[in-house]
């Protein structure tokens, strides 16, 4: 495949091409083919003509660039310079008049060549130093060296300072300077006189001698940081008074003055591939052709888009020339060698649309029909949402089954639980498809520190009416409890259709619940506990042995109203059931450990009464909200985040210090007359130890932060559950609370839990829980950043509970927010707009939200006295 490297248009070098005064198209390819075209205009639909190709030569080596100029001494005729990776060749092109029907014949002759010591990247040419009647050539190597050739002789070579990767290169004749874009993403200009008088750079190491003062140092004339890599540079000078430097970047193109100041810039909508500035008919403006990877060619007048046209290919080079009788022909070339000559214009269409028969419209009937359609659309959206789910479920059914027994051989490996034996349980996921499916991928997720033996399964093709079953094991790896025992199996697949053989992507999921015994063992009931809460029910208490048959303690068979749980890792939870007061008490030394047992108790009670045929069973919570314990977990999590930032900042400082000491030591070692180290080696060793210690501290803090976030999620689940039982919230309202309090799966340095939850709660207080229109008009910050402390978040959580206690209800609809505020009993406290107002709100809410550690004194359960040694 021929691949473009350069396209040039210009008068041909020698007779008879020079005599025609028309542009020719010269194309070089990476396959080593050099072609010269002289295309003739053809009618629409006609193919190329054989006589359009004047010359085709295979030069064997890949062609990097071709240019036309006065490259041969003793003559001002045009010659052709061809750049290869290791060679520069200059040819003359000549023609012979044909006496037969084959026409004229053309051939090229090698005038001279230069073998390069370095691999070439690109080149530019011009009258360097203001010479008359000839052009000099400057070649840039891959390692950043500029090599200047005065026609048949080599002049000098200079290394660009700090060069890493070569960029585009251009020569400005008005300022006699070379302009390039370095790997630092800045435009740099070097005067030719500075290059000529600088120290010779036959070896790269001699740049160090320049620093020591041997010869003049190569200094940049001016620089401009454009912040992106450049694709091409073009110098445009349409008058003697001024010239412009055009730079095409990856996302913008820039127009600069001679001194490097920005004349204007334009942000591009699409990724560009090539460009060409050319003369504009308007005074003081410049037109620019820009091709992009969307097969489009845009024409700008300065920064204004004047024309856009579609091309059949992605142009990688574009030029404007005069071909035959056509002026301003746009020549484009694709990377696969497709050459096209086009002009701007339109072909008139002779088709005229027939007139439509007009008929009188009955607007009353149209209004009735419109109302009926709107009603149908509204009913459909209410019944099945935006996306119809029935068809998806028909395509594929996913079910999960958790084994009731442990694996005979535990699959747990690399556990960090201590001395306890960690068991594993098998989960089977079954996929049943009705139609043919492609690229089905099953992904399984569980909450850490629960881990899976395998979490990804791929099925390239599933035939219709096919059933596939996969199995994997789940076990606990860490020494702390997960925030949830619920797992999620997600299947993404493609369903082929007649219009889309590749298939339409779809997703379906299935949730499964892991057993409590996977992370918990039977334990001794605790007599005392720091944290306690009481759940009320409307039915008689149920024996705990029937609710938790797998956790019965053999030594306490006579005690059916008390049960102990011990999590893998050490923490314990005690569950007590009252015999007559329809209450259950859960107590533990850790507040977050109450969540899983409380949730499991409510789920098993609901299942128990459903089996009994009782449908009106309900749970409630009448105690005070344990916000103080919850806030302690929030403060601990935020403390670890602050500590992590301080450790990373300190680590960055030590790393900078370490690199600075390294540079000084390397300078000392490279010096021909090394100076004493002055204890730099001792300082380097001490800094290295500090870097290692800080890196270990950062890693340890990240582990602690992850565990703290997991415990915070458990406590958040518990608080949401208690709020739902306390205010008898519906499932939709609880879902809103979960979305507000649990927006993140994990903390990141850019976005943390505290600022995200604070923004969500502030939005609820501003909308559905607002008291007045003044609160709804408050603007929230559009940018989330880490707060200084957690006081604002804690006050907003307290205010949220206060609004819910006074009758507020959660909803997402903006229409329901307005009437919501009118039915709140007793009114709601407004969102505090100052610190004084926040203090008053906090004082008003103190009586409602007390420390939950004293809850037992207010709501005693006297029937629990049957447990020996458990005091009230």
C-alpha cells in the first residue's frame, strides 16, 4: 500500500515542464515511489487518464519529504530534493518531445546526494542568511540535530537544546530564523546567525562544553507555550511588511506574529489531519484549509468558518494549485495514495419537489388527537419507565442460587482473619436465553472484604434456547465486616438484528443474598455493651432459635430469647428478644457491627410472618437517632483522608529532595576533577529511607481509610434503616436516602464521601424538604472539593432528620416539592445561611437527637431479666 509522506505542487524543474507555467503534483511514498502528475480536467464520472502521470520512479528507499527549489550551484533552475531516512538526493527533471503517439517522455537525473550520519525526520529550505539566487537545505534528525547543507557541501550541524523528540520545522525568510515545536509543547524560534556561530555539534556530548564556555551557546530567540503537540508549521508572508506563523495543534490552530505573540487562535471541533494557509481576497485576512479525520475539509477566514465540504477520504496533505485552465484547485492526498483535485462550488439540482395538495385543517380535531397521544405517552412512561424491560427479560433470564451449605473444601486463600477457620460458599448463576446472543459477559460483584474465586465469565456465542451455568465461591478475606451481604451478577450481551448484525448492546442483572454464617459464628451473649438499639414490632415475639437455627448455642438451649454472634475477626453482637413487649434489642461494642444483625433480624422476621400468612407485620423504631456515634465514624474517616493528604504531600517533598541530591551527585561524579561529596551520600541514604518509610505510611493509611470507609457504609446503612422505621418511609423514599448517603463505591483523592453526601443532602433540603421559595432559590456550589472539617455535613444531617421529624417527605419530582411544604405540621426549620443560625438549629435539635448510649434508661425491657447476669 502506498502511503503518503509529502505532497508538493509547483513548476516542474526543467524543460519542457518549466515552459508550460503550470503547477505539477509531486507525490512521494514510504514504498519509495516518486510520481509527478499533470492532471487534466475531466467530466463528472470519467476516470483518470494515462497521460496525467508524467513520471514514476522507484527510488528503493522510503521517501520522507520532497521539495522543489534552487538546489544546484551555477543555475537558478528548479530542482527536486528528495529526503530519505539516511540520504538526501537532488534530482533534475527533464523531458523529451515525442514524435510518436506515446507523447512526451520524462526522466530524472541525480545531480548530487548527501549520506547522512543520523536518521532524518524532516527538512526545510530557503535563502538562509539572505543569500541570493540559491536555496539552502536544513534537515532535522530524529535526535534533534539541525544539519545545514549549502547545495553540494555540508555547512554545519547544531543540536537544539533540550530536544527529546523532533517536531515540525519551517524557515521564515523575513526574520531569517527556524521555527519548530519542541517536545515541551512550546513553539521555539532560532536565528540562523545564532546557529551558524554556535559551537559545532558533531557530538552530542559537546553541549556540556558549551556550558563551560567553549564557543557561543545556542540560545533560543523566543518561545511560546501552546500546551499541545503540533502537527505542522507554515510561514505565510503576503506582503513585505509582516508575516505570520501558523501552527496546527492537536485541538487548536494558532496564528503568531514574527516575535511569537499570538495574533489569533481557533479551537477545532474535530481532530485535524493537515492544513494550508493561503492568500485571502479580503484585505488583512488569511484563509486556511484544514482537513480532519471526519473526512471533512474546512475553510476558515482567520477564525471564521466560511466553507465546509465532505471528502471521500481523510486528507493527510493538502495544497492549492493552478492546473490547466482551472485556478485555485484544491489537491488532497490520503494515506493510502488516493489523490484528488477538487474545486469549491456546487452543481445545480434540476429536481423540483411537486406541490403538495393543500387541505383545510380542523384545529379542534388536532387538539383532541394531540391530547390523546400525550395521555398514551404519559401512561406508558408511568407503567414501564423510559426503557421497555419486557423484551430484555424475554431475551435472557439470569438466576442465581446460593448453596445452603459450606464448601467441603474451603476455597479461601490468603485470608487475614486471624485464627478463625474461614469457610467458603458456592454460588451458581444460570443464564437461559430465548434468542441467539453474541459476546455475553457475566460480571459478579460483592462488597469487600468479601472476595470471589472468579468474577468474570465470557460466552462468545449462545445458541437459542440454551442454558449455561457457572459456579464460583465466595469467602471473607479481611478482618472486618462487609457493609452488605448482597451480591450482584450483571450480564452484558449483544442481540443481533436484521438491521444490525453486530447486535444491540443490552444489560441485565440479578441479585443474590449471601448467608450470615459466611462471616459470622455463634458466640456467647455479652452482658454489657456500649451501643444498643431497640426495634419495636406489632406482633408477638418469635423464638430466636427458630429465626436463627444455625446460631444456637448448645450450652444455652433453655434461653430462647437471647443469642450471641461473633464476626470473623473478633467483634461480637448480642440479640435479645422480649417475651411480652414485642421488642428486640441489638447491642455491641462497635456501632457499625449492629447493622448486619439488625438487617438480618428484620428480613427473617418478615419471611417468618409471610410463611404464617400474616401480611400486616411491621417494624418501627421509637428511640432517639444515634447520630453522635455516626458522627464519630464520619470524623474518623475524614481524619484519615486529611492524614493521607499530608503524607502524600510530605512524600512528594522528600521525592523532590531525593532527585535533587541525585542530580548533584551525578554532577560531581561526571566532573573531570571531582570535588568532595560533602556528605551528600549520607544525605541521599537518609532521604531514601524517609521516602520508603513515607511510602509505607501512605500505603498503611490507604488500607486504614478503606476499612474506615467500609465501616462508615455499614453505619450509614443502619442510620438509613432506622430513619425508615422511625418515620415509616416508603421504599421510594428509602431509595432516595440511599442515593444521597451512599453515592460512592469507594473514596478517591478527587472525590470523597463527605463533600458528595453534603451536596446531595443540601439538594434535598433545598428542594423537597425546603420550607420557603427562598431556600429553593439558593445556589449550590457546582464544584465539589474537600471541606475543611465535617461540621457543615453533620449539621445538614441533623437538619435532615429534623425536617423529616416535622412531617417532611422525600421526593424527586419538582412538582411535588411545592405542595409538600404546605402540609408540614408545625413548619420546618429553614436552611441556615450563617453560623449563628446553624448554632440555633443545632440547639433546637439537641433535645430530639441525644446520645444513643443512654437510650436503654428511657426504653427498658424488663422481660429480659431472665438472662442471668444481664443488667438493665
